[in-house]
């Protein structure tokens, strides 16, 4: 039985042949009572990899390798093997998270090939160092038909070509792509194919990106279906600078998130006017340290979020675009609609008590 299970465990969960450990060793994997979520954290110096077998029945699986290198599994990874295909097809997993490891690139793509037989929809890679060279690209995409791919703090030894390499293994179903703390984030645009179905691109939490880096990441004409663009905490400087990058990349997002950037209210000196995407309806400028409404905003918006800034007065109509829903809560200026603070009954009571005490003390002093 162990010989039948080992290939699937190796490719799906990065498990070697079953190891024997002491019964006193705590289980590194936990499966909830509903057999829905399974989480493994292999931090022990001699981890019990066999504990991962219980994750075969879960819908959500999270595997963390304790920061160790997984290079020793490379010799067992055969991306052309079909013996495990039926077993992988039977897995329930829909959302998979892999993290905290140093992984050879060939092992990553062998795993993607194996997951091509699964019903996986969402893949998250976190805290990974991908080493070595890539395998030859497949003639056609053999990986999973993902709807969402999320990467956080993943470094690639081969530079900016990593997204183009990943793309060649994935079927063109991807709708959500999130890349945070990337090393590097500049893509090889000439190698990158079009993302025909991608509606959400989130590049948040890349504080060193800046508007120049954004121009390298937003490859022109590669995101025709883009609707949501997330740029929180990415070192953006002005809304008009972002507008220029969007125009050069020919993207038409409906919603743009520029929150948690230290934005300037004024435009760059000498910068020409920018025409915002006509599809843009929602702009988030919250938590941006703004002291006044920035110049050069879109002429018309459904939602403009200026909350949690440093505005010391309510924006004047001439400073704002034509907007249906303006959000300005959390700024230091008072809301004209708020009632003026009135002295409470408890304050009046305390004042009366203090007056009576003062009268009593004065009378006592006069008597003496």
C-alpha cells in the first residue's frame, strides 16, 4: 500500500517514501473534523513526512517545509510519469499553499505537471527560494487550470523570466494573479504571453516598485481583460504618474487601489496632462497621507475613497471630480453634519459639586 501512495505524496505534497518516527513525536499535520482543511508544518529536524497522508482527503491544504531544502526530492520527480494520474484525479484539494522551503525549479515544474491531473483551482506560494535552471518548456500547457495564483516572498534565481516560464505550464484560465514581496518584479515582456482571462492583478506590498517599476511590470497589451488593479504600498508617488503608466500599457481597469502610498498632492513639474482609462469608476486613495485633494484626478468616478488621510478641511466641489460616492471619514477636520458637543449632565453635576464645596470652604474660612 505504501508503494502505491508514495509517488502521489512526493509530487503533490513533496513527500519522500514513508519514514518511521517515534510515537512520541507530535504530528506535524492536522486535519479538521470536517476533513476540509489540512495544515502541515514540517519544522522537526527529522520530520515525519508520512503525516501528510491525511491531507489527501482535504479540500484546503497548506504545506510548510520549515525553511529546509527540498533538493533531495529532485531525483524522485519524474514529470513524465503517468502512474499516479488516477490517484491525483481523485484528490479533493481545490486550494493549495506551499511555503517555507528552498526548492529546485525543476521540482516546482514537476509539481505543476502533477497538479495538472487534479481539480486544483487556487495555488499559493509563500516564502520560497526557487533555485537552479528551468526545465524545457512543454509543447502545451500541462499544469492545472488555476483560477487564482498568489505569490508572496518568492525569489527566483533566473530573474524576470519566471512569470513567463510559469505561464507556459498553466492553462489560460487564470483570473486572479497576486504578487507580493517579489524578487524581482520586472517581467520579461517579450517572453510573456497575453493573459486573456485575467481580471484581477494585485501587485500590493512591493514598496520598492515605484512608477518606473510599474511600467516594467505592466507589459503593454498583455492584460486585455483587467478590471481590478491593486497597488497598495508600492511606492507610488502621484496619481497622475500612475495614470501615465496605465496609458502606456493600454490597460483599462475599472477599480484602482492606490492606498497606503505616500502620495503627493501636486503633479510632477513639467508633466503633461494624462487621460485616465475611460472604464475607471473606483479610485482608492485612503491611508495616503494626503493634506489636500490631489491634482489631475479622473473627471468622473462612481467611488472616490479619501478616508484616513490628513485633510484639515472638507474638499471643495471644484477640487473634486464628478463623484457619486465620496468617502472622507477618518480625516482630522470636523464633519459639518456632526452635532456640536454639549455639556453632559455628569459635567454639570460635577460643576455644581465643585461650586458647593467652594462655598462651604469660603464660609468656614469666614467663620474662623
